[in-house]
């Protein structure tokens, strides 16, 4: 075992949430995940970091990373789609080098893929940026919708609304025509069709568990000529999950995600243009409970 102190490899907050990993391999970090290049594969580590309003918060949600990993593993196994997941077991070579207890339950070993530079968003209900665009134009990303829809209305059929992947700031919602300009018609239509199919299949499972999937985003890559589902899939970080029992169009719905975090940050006096404050204990606990509830309902 390495003599490197564990606090050099793993950074925790005062509540025990894992914020950062620093293993000695080529690394890049997203808002939630640390990705390591192991040569023939990638090791994706889901931390307990949480982001809101394009900022990573200084406090995390304990065990969130393990739940996200378990949720993605469940969906990769559930859905009939080519995906990048090889295993959620930690490679023995890693276990032989370090005290890896903080990594257990957080790791996805995946194939390497050439990432498609668009997020593939599917919406079945009218909320978020889609609602705002509809109220202004009567359409969402080039998809014309019936007049008179209200907040959280179910759409006549699910729509594909891709988004560019911004390095900083907000992603930009675009039409499929814009995607075609960048990727070509064949690949763009394949992405649309497989995204809509996955969403439909996931909605059927979720409905059997009393959950509505209002919208979600998928990410894809290519391995040779094959289109491959990558990253996380159908987690509370990438989707809006609503309870079918309490759903009622015309108002915002309670969500199984970081809704408590967003609401608290909007009300605490933070200007959203400076480093964000840490979260109080009750907000951390309420948010953690929502993630646990989503996993239990959908995947447990």
C-alpha cells in the first residue's frame, strides 16, 4: 500500500462528503465527477460535490456520489442500448496501490469514446428553459407546440431539444438543424432517435414506480462506428423526476433533485456572481433524503 497520506488523495468537507480526489493518473474534473485516464479505459469517480447556478458549492451532499453511480449502473443494465460501462468494480491495480475505501461504490470503469459535443435533451413536460422559450415563441428548440400550454403540462409527444456543451456558463439550447450543421444529418438523426427511444423506455419503467420523468439529458460518444451512451444516465442530477401521485399541471412540481439547494441559495442573499456560501445542515439533509428516495423508488 502506498505511504501517501489519504488526505493527499481525498478531500472531505466537515460533514464527511467527498469533495475531491487526487489520484496520480492523468485527470480531468467536471462539476461532480473526477475522470482518470488508465490507458485502455477511463475511471470515473462520482464525488459528493453539488453545483447550482453554474457554481460548485463548498459543501457536498454525503453519499450522493455513491447513489449517482448506483443509479447510472441500474439504468445501463436496464436499458437496451450500447453503453460505455465496463464495471463498477475498482481495478485491482488501484486497490493494490492505495487505501481505496473512499472510492468504493463511486467508480465506473468505462470504455474510451470520442465525445459528441452536444447534450441530447429530451422533454416530455414543459418546465425550465423550455417553458420560458415556449412562453416567448410558442416553440422549444424549433419544435412547434400547441397554444395554451401551462407550466409542467405534458407535451403531446416527447421532443428532442439538443444543447451545446459550454466549457463555462450555461449550455445553449439549439434546434436539431444547428446540430446537423455541426455533425451532419445522419449522426444527428441517430442521436435524436436513440434519445427519444431511451426516454420512452425509461418513462415506462419509472411510471411503474410512480415517477414521472419530466425531462432528461443524455451524452453520447462514438467507438469506431458505434454510437455509445456515456457519462451518467437518468440520475437526479441529469433529470427532473416528479411524483405521479402529486403531479398537477399549472405550477412547479416538487422534484427528486437539488431543489432544496436552489431554493435556499435563491433566498439566502447570495448574489449568484461570487463564491457561493456553504449549505446549512438541514438543507444538506433534505437534499440527501430526496436523492435516497429517488434511488429507492426507481432502482432499489
